[in-house]
C-alpha cells in the first residue's frame, strides 16, 4: 500500500448558499491528493503529460458523510491499497479534523494523446510496485 495526503482550506467560492462545500468540489481535492501520491513515489504527472501519457478517470465514487464548510481545514488522504495492473484504483478519505466528511475512489487507465489505451510505462510501474513487494 502507498499513501499520501494534502490539506486544503475551504474557500467561500467552493460552498453553496448554506456555506456547505458543493459536492462537485470534492473531486478537484481528490486530484490534488492523487498528484501528491504520484509524486511520493517519483512519478511526475506533468512529465507524463508532456510525454503523451495520461491517466484519465474512468470511474469515480464519493460518499458524503458530513459537511465540510467555509473556513474548514480539510485533509485528503489518497491511497493505493490494491496492487495495480492495467487499472489503478485510488481510494480517498476526506476529513475535517478527525471527522470524516467523505470517502471514495477513482479508477484510472493509461492512454496516449489519441485516447487509446496503452501499457503503463515500465519505470512508473516499477516504482509503484515496489510498495507492494511481498504481496
């Protein structure tokens, strides 16, 4: 398993008229944590993008447990728990303090600039799979 986290302060623009974070704003937060996760094992998404390698979201699910509100400090933990192959599942826990605001996951596949599926880059997978040795 590999894990990384990041924190974000909820901006007013991310909330609805009740001061509660609008549900769609959780997804960009997950992306921030996912990028941090990739960087934690030496993968640079900007370099991958330049090389024509992309990891689009092909599936996502978020379950909202309790609201995050304007001014809250939110911590997003991203984890890859399952040994990845052609698909990578990233799981998320979004917390305000110790309170869980949301949980969920995204599933990603590798594609080229034309959107066609490709094999994961060898160096990417070697780095990532090193966290799953012995499984």
